C-alpha cells in the first residue's frame, strides 16, 4: 500500500521511545508502577509535542491528558496499563530482532501510543488535538469512563490506538463485553457421615453452568462462556460455597438487555441454595456505523486498507455508544496481545504514524466552520 500525504518520521526514534515505555512496567491495579509509568508517558508527550501533559489522579492510577490548544476536534485515545505482572520485563526484555519488536505491552498498546505521538509530532500544527492515556483499560475503565466520554463528546471524533486486527486491518466494530460473577451459597456437612444434611454448592454450580452456557446465541454474535469455577475446601466436606466467572460478548443493545436480565433471573435448583449475581455488560457494543466516516478518510489516505469487526472490547466501545465517530485498531501491526509472544512489525510503524497525521488533518479539515 502507498500512503498519501506522507510526513517524515523516524523509526529509530520511535523504537527508542518504545523501549523507554516498555522498560517502566505498568501492570493494572499496581498504583506505584502506574504512577511511574504515567510520568514517563507525560514526559514523552511533552518532549515530542511540547506543551504540558496533565496527570489526572484516580483510584486506579494516573490518567494522562494533553491538549494542543484551540477548539477540540479529535481525541487520541489509548492506555498505559498492561496485563503483565511486575518482573515480566526481566524474563522477557524489550528486543528488536528479525523485523519485530517484542516486550511486555509492545502490541497492547504501547507501540500504538508511540506511533500516535510521533505522527502528531510530524504535524506543523496540533491545534484541536487531545490525547488521553488511561490507567485502567485492561480492568474495565471504571475510573476513566466518565473522563473518556466527556472528552469524546467535547472533541467529536475519536481515534483509538489499540493494536490492529489481523493483517493490519482497522477495527470498525466491536462486540459489547462484560463479566459476571455468580456466587452460590450452600451448607457444609460431612461428606461421609451426613452428605444429605448439606446443601452442595458445587452441584448447584453445575446446574448453573449449564443454564448459563445455554444463554449464548452465537448465530447472532452472542457468546456466553463460563471461564472460571471454584468450590469446596476439603475432600470430605460437602461444599458450602462456589463461584462462577462468566465472559459475555454481544453485538446488539437488545442482547445486552436480554443477557443482563437472564443473569438477574437465575434461580437455584437445590432447595435452600442461594445465588447472588454481580456484573454487567459493562462495555456497550461498538456498531460499525460509528466508524463509517473515519474509515472512509483512512481509505483515502491508505488505499487498500481493510476494516473488520472484532469480538474484543476497548474504550472505543464507550465513545461509539455515545454516537461519537470512532475508529479503532489504529495502533501497531503485530499480534500476540496478552501473550508471551506479543510483537509488533517494525516496517509498519512509519506507515501507521503517517496515518495518524493524515487522519488528524482530514478530521480537522472536515470540521472547519
């Protein structure tokens, strides 16, 4: 593919900045690590773009916000938290080898963040551009959602720098996603002497797993997948408690309502068992209609670029649900998100940085009064 309206960016400089970010580990919920990471992100933005990046403190860690001034027109959205625990870097350090860059968080999503910053740095004018880099995307964005929605509405267009889909495709739609926890309370008793005196929470959980799995409608994009189960204490005790964790993905708001109602209506099969349900489809679906305008701009800049709907969620789900034009998957080309083989393709970094610059200019031009 040939990029139209290319700007000059340095891949070597991007790789050095990427190394800097990766070597400050930032696992979700680790407030000390996230504080250090936020300061590094803010310093990188300031060094490349000028101005001042603001740290917005929250119970989940600091979010980073930067503005190029002027009337807001486009929000660059990303996150600096990663799924990898402290110590991963020692086992899997940042490396550049065989055309790939590897290291914890390189694809999801520090590579995309670096590309966005360098693409903006190549612009003569950054007026109307805002950057928001949150600290809790990997754990549901509970502390950042209101801020994300506020800045998305203020800007009117959102570019999300999560990693690209397979083959470098942009993400033009996403399923809504959520997690439910089903807690079951029974009654303990001796498994040999008085098994009938107990209420077996594990048996109740088996009934619930089958009922919950049956809620899925894969033919319309709804998946309901029990993923974690725990029960019992000792091999000779009737389990008094059990817990189920369930992953849910939906393509439509109607399915979100149906699934949440079905979980709320779960009832026990065993007499005297009790069930408590927590959770929701916290990220609403991102309809493909939200990306039509921005994807057309991307195609004009990079003919042959592909778009696809995916099952995973991002903060773009929130902004699209507000009716704000949103385009996702603009980050690094690569793969292995959340896995030890995570990587990005180095030869794609310049093209993606150029795409950022071109999209920002196109959005600003389209919103001129």
